[in-house]
C-alpha cells in the first residue's frame, strides 16, 4: 500500500532508470525511492524540510538530493517521461 504523497510501484517503474541509475563506485546512496517520497511529502504538504518525518531519512539528506536533482535536470527528465506516458495513454 502506498502512503500519502508516495509514488506507486507503477510510477516508480517508469522513472527508476532516471532517478536511480546504477552506482558503480563510492559509498552506497540512501534509497532513491525513499528520498523521492520524502521530497514529495515536503512539496505536497507545504511543511518545512526540518519537519520531514523520520521514515524518509535525515531531512538534510533529502533536501540535498532535492537540490541535486533540481539542478542537474533529473526532475525535468522525470516530468518529460511522465508527460510522454500520459500522451500515450490518451
């Protein structure tokens, strides 16, 4: 069951390759889906980053991931993919 503001399994399958590319080096990242759900929680609820529930991880980590994805164009790529899917579905 998907919680409020969280991405469904189908939605995640459509964007997983953009948001969570394979990592070959370095320390393992925190779960990308959990980070994305935390970002959605803050953006949809209107709460402050510091009020993010602990189940999404440290608020500073979620905020850093948000800034990275915003700045490197990841969010634009996700929106383009989802808009294309909506067009295909009519």
